[in-house]
């Protein structure tokens, strides 16, 4: 019996088809001006799919889709269509959203490995772990931007320490926005999104 595709698989296929079509169009009719950025988007989408397929978050379809949307908005829409030049705060919006996604990922990691030890999550340690994880990942993202700027001659950081620090701060603020909901869920409040997330993680 033929297995039906899940909605996240269908969305991934659609995204890849659009990217490949744009890649061919760019080569044939635009002299390959955005060739590198489109290929980078395709590679990043592939890496994200692999990570979400082989790790404990493989059942977390909503978290995967949030990550996929972020990749498209950051690399494809932001760089290929140069939205960063037209929308002044676009970069800051992305860092804010990334803070939210990373916080949810931190919650997922904590829930996964805590439930292996006990069926009760420890609220205070959860707060410390999720916030620390979010701040650390905001720093890792800036290291990635710095590395790509130096290796490929890009300018994601605007050659500015001020821009880098604001990105980390805004990403941290994004993580703080969802932290109270994560804390409430750990304390036992029935928050549908996080309850569903936990059920997917511990499968």
C-alpha cells in the first residue's frame, strides 16, 4: 500500500520545486546573479530536513515548518529578493522570530531529556536551561554570519559590532516572550501547543 505524504513533506516538496525553478530561471535569463544565494537556500532546507528526520524532533512537524519558514524568509526572501534593503527593520524582525523558534527548540530539548529521567519537569532549571540555550544560539548565529561574511564577501553584520549586539539582544527578547508560556506548561497548565509538542517529542 502506498504511503500518503504528510503535510510537512508536501510543503517541503513545493518549496524545493519553487527553488529549483527559480535556480534554472536565474541561470538562463538572469546571468546567474543570485545563483549562490538560491543554492544556499536549497542546501539549508536540505540540512534542516535531514536534522528533523534523524533526531528526536523528527515528529515535531510544527517546529519543522516554523524553521522552514524562517529559512525561506531569512535567506531566500531576505537575500535573493534583497528585502533587507527595502525594509529597514527586516533583519531585526527575523532575529526576534528566531529567538522565539530557538526558545521552543530549547524547550523541546529540555523536555525530551528530562522525561527520560522523570515524568516531572523542574520549572526553575527549565527556565535557566531554555534562556541559556537561546542566548547561546543567538551568539552562534552571529558567529555564522561573521564566518559567511569573511568567507564569501557578504555583509550580513554590516561590519558593525553594534548591529551584532542588537541582533543578540533582540533574539533574546524573542525567547523571553514565549518563556512564560513554557514555564506555565512545565508547571502543569494545559497549553495546547506545548502539550502537543511534548507528546511528539516523547514518542
